C-alpha cells in the first residue's frame, strides 16, 4: 500500500484517481522533467533522467492496477456491459498481470507504433522491461519510440542500456566458449574433415574509430575507393580507403542515423535518420542534394533500385515509401507491415522488393507498381537482415535466432540453413560472384560462409556487429559495430 501511495504522490494525485487523470498527470510531469529542458545543466539532466525513470515505474504500475480493477468489475457485469466496455478499451493497451510475458507487451507496442501511438507503445515497453529488466530488444524499441516523441536523452539512455546488455551477453558467451575450448583441449576431438575456404586468408588490415556512438551501417562507393559509415551519433563519414583516413562528414541535425544506401554508380548516398527523413547526398562534393519527408518515425532501412531512379525506405512507423530520385517525389506508400520495418532488399533484376519487420513473415512487392506480391514469403517471422544473391534466384535471411537461411526468392522454399552465430544476425552481405556470404551478429563475430556450409570466423570487435559490406571486387570486407569502430578486412589471396 505504501508503494501505491508513493506513486500517487509522485504524480501529484490523490489515491483513487481515474485512469484519465493518471495519464494526464504523467504527461504533465514527464514534460516538466524532460531532460532536454536542461541542455546546459548536466547535473539537472541527470536528476531529470532519474525522475523520469521513477515516473515511468509509477505510471506503469497505476495503469496496470487500474486495468486490473476494470477487468474485475467487467467480469461481474452483464454481457452487454462487457461488450460495450471492451469496445471502449479496444484502442488502449491491454495490461496483463500474473504470468504475463514481456514478449506480449513488445508485440503490443509494435501494433501501437503502427498507428502512431508512440507514447502508449513506450508505456507497453516499460511494462515489458519491468517484467524482464534484461530484455535488450525492448530497450532498443523503446529508444525508437522516445526518438519519435522527441525525447533524445531518454532514447540515448535506452540505447546505451541495450548495448550494455548485449555486451554482457556476449561476454557470457565468450566465457562459455573459452570453457568449452579448455574442455576440448583436455579431451581432444577427432580432427575436422571440412576446411573453411571462405575465411582462411582474411585478416583485419585497419580499424577506423572516429564515431562516438554505435556504427549502424557501412557501404562502399567509387569502386571500393570510398567507404561510407553511419552512426547513432548522427554522423555519416566518408573514408578514403587507399589512404586509410576520413576525408569528409555529411552534416546533419545530430540525430541518430540508422541506415545508408549507395547508388549503383557510387555517386549518391542516401541516409535515414531518427527524424523520419531520407537525405540524399552527393559523394564527391559531400553536398546535400535533397531531403525526403513523410515517415513519422525513424527510418531503419534503405535501398537504391539498380537503375538508380528510386530510393526505398523502411521505417519504425511500419510503412515503406518509394521516392523518385530525379523528380524528388513520393511514388508509393506500402503499409502491410504492422511493426517497424527492420530490413529491405531489392532483387538485382530491379523487379522485386523484399521486406521484414522481424515479427511477421517476409513480404515481397512489385517494384514497378508497388503492389504486394506475397504477404508471406516462407515461414520466417523473425528476419533482421535480407540480401538477394547476384543470381537473382536466392534470398538470404539473417534471423533473431542466429541462423542464416537461403530461400528460393520466388517460392520462399528453404534451400539451406547455416548455424553458428550465438546471437541475432543483424547483417548479411554477398560478394559479387555469389560464392561468399558474410554475416554480422550480436555475438560480436563475423562469419564467412561458402555455399557448401563451410565457414570461418573473424573476431576483433568488442560490440555487436551491426553492418557488413563487401567491396565491389570482393577483396575487402567492411564491418561496423556497437563498439563505435569500423574494421576493414582484406583477403590476402586476391
């Protein structure tokens, strides 16, 4: 009872306040203690962040208790009253007690974000975190909701917590792996008969470390002479690969950049950020060419069409937008997804787009008309990374489970599955010949796969590997990580 009274007091409410009063009081206090109100006072910002955390706990608890009381009274009411009450609450978060699982709230938050209810989605994610304080994905998704609401400090706090949890998990896996190796040395196993041709001659040639926050994406341009990287610190850097140094920064508003894409001729780069815009830049001049506005939440994925005429963007608002590069206009808005669009890929034939929200099945679209071809390509519901093969017939998928699957691009039938990563696969890329596949994972490793399933491991990052990209000639591989670095790997055999 003391806890309940303290929560009411924190929100400046009297015990027994209605749910609407609780909601209004929370919003009032949240605005009052918004950390961004104290940009020149670090101590006050820290105090505000602590107060916001306490307000979130109080608000979530009172909302949960209120819903429990409503549900109890509803059970004892008549059938008609039950139907009416259910309809009135249909658009609200359905808080659950007892054995409720955190995943339930994460799914509900995804549905709320789809309709633009970012505050309600953040509330649901707060409950998920309350049930499972180590749920890294819930922190990550809540950071996106806070970004959409303009709460930059709270968004950064959640991103930092998610990365910390990922690192702790990776360290546990590393200790377990070391223990397994030690055990194997005490009891040697028979020698392996399969070699790892995909990675025997790869080594880290250079590490770039100018970003001050997690690297989110990497891409090559200018025939591999220029490397482009984006980061949660809001920057997009251009690197001179032969000279091994940064030579330009694409300016922005300082808000996190989640994705980049480079045109097939290497002249243009698109960047997608927290503000929901897609910015188009010229690589040689580093000048901003145009800004495409329309998404109502952060842009998480980007791709150029092979003919360079269209940019496709996937957003946390659950939509995909087609932008015409030359005419600077919006072509289509695709809204079949019901959760943040985490990954998109365009077939090299320029005819088909594949997209995933990591919760529902992969969807394929007709690039010419913007019409949905298949609402469920295969049976995968947790794809985080998508990449078509150069042969145009295969689609490679990186999954939350750590598995990599090769699907028939038309039917969705499973062709092959590769296991090895200990955490979610965040990125997949294929070299120009289609013979080597690289994957980056939350387990801090890069794996290089041959089509026969043989593979090798590249290690060196201290954080989640969020992005991987081959140079056009396949002799280099770039990787971007949560440890704020980019590593350039070379194939000595080329």
